[in-house]
């Protein structure tokens, strides 16, 4: 990771503070020793205090900023039954004094009581959100937009957040995170050879790519493991979002296709469906470092990092950073799968 002479200025974009400051970067000494040869670090985006913590708060700072600038009184967003983004949208809305409605689909083929009634869905209710429970075949965003129009007809001002909060506005949260990582890397005198993340709706990956490009750092530094769709689809989706985010930062900034590095080896049978490698990764991180990976995003992405280390795809002595995206409540929803 090279020193950057470029500057990333997001001050023109409205922002509502939801974080307590930069999340720490911590070494994983026992796990590094166990795997051998590579120095593993984690960026603890799971540690944010609001709503149980998680990476979606970075996006929600900018989404809520835009919503409040437009005088919204209601947030609506979409996701699967155990959506981390939905849970944190509900928490952020509560913090800002807004009404919140969640349009959640049963898109993941799990029908046990833990998945349907535990985990994030418990917290959605505690945060005061109104949940619309839709079948897996439903078009959640279409429903959300229709619901928004109905509420607007009643005089409400409604802001609709997309899946995962991954609009160009939401992705700015991870462009800002790129600058945060770069500053921490320099302060720690620890250059990272690779930054590994999960790729679901693509917003975290797209924001980091756009942010590093704006900072003059090669965005191929970031590698994602897709947990939502096949690599070709995830790559095209992330590239589109990275370019839209880049234009929001600097109209002259363009992201080329090779900048988006995505691996589909950990997807398994699909989104939210457990894999043996995910189970091993969750248990290894917990038993060696006392840290909790979620079963849907970080668990699969960290499984990919473990596989790469074991296969010798990182040079001995490399410093590799993994972004822990949060989602701990999902462990309770997936109790029977762990």
C-alpha cells in the first residue's frame, strides 16, 4: 500500500454521524501462527456500538444524511429475513427519530424457528420497525416503492434505501473507509499486501475500490469473495457501483474492469446457505482469537482467505487485512447450522 498524494474530499455530501470514530485494526497472532507464513489483521467494523454494530452503518451515515437533507420522516429498506442492513437501518432510524419499515423476503431456503424468529428479526422489532414479511419470490424493491407512494399520499416524506444500502450514496461510506485504512496503515507502519472483504450487494467492495482509486492507491489491493451471486454478475454489479461512486467523488474518475477482483469459490449453493468451509472459519476465528464471524458474509469470505493462505497464494511475511463486517446476531439465527 503506497503513500497517497491524492485527497478524498466527501465534505459536500450530507452525513449523519453513526460511528464512534475509526474502527481499530488488530493483529491475529494466534491464527497467523496456526496457519503459518502470513500476518493476518482484522479491521473491526463489527465494533460500532449502534444497533449491534456492523459495516452497514458506514453506508447509513451517508444514506441518512441524504434522507434528512430531503426532510424525510420515514425510511424504508429491503432485504432477506435476517438482513443485517435492515436491522441497522431500523437502529439508525430510531437514533434519528424517523419511522422505519422493512420489506423482508424469505429468499433464503431456511424454515427452522431460529432462522425465522431469532437473530436480526428480534432486534428489528426492538428498534420499533414495521416489518413486511414477503415470500422469497416477491420483488421487495417494487413493494417498497409502492409502499412509499402510499405513505406519501398520506403526507409522509419517505426515503427508500436499496438492498444493502448499496447505492452510490451509500457506497461513499466505504470510500471514506479506504482513507481510514490508508491512514491507519501508515500510522501502524504496516503496509497491507491485500485487503479481503465479502461481496454481497457489492457496496463495501465498490466503495473501497472507488476510494482507493481516488486516493491514488491501486484498487486491485482489495479482493472480495462473493456470497450473493456468481462472480460474473457480482463483478459487473460492483464495477457499475464503483464507477457511480467514483463519479460522486470526482467526475473525472473512472474505474476499469481489472480493478474489481472477485472470487466465487466460497459461494457454495448460494446466498445464506451454509458451507463446511464457513463453519470451519467461524469456529477457527472463535477458538483461536475469541472473535465472532457471521455465517452469511464474513464467515464465507474468511474461509476464502484461509484457503488462499493454505494454498500459498500470499507470500510469506505478507500483511493481509480482513474487514470484519459484523452480523453477529446472525449466529443465533443459524444455531442449528454451526
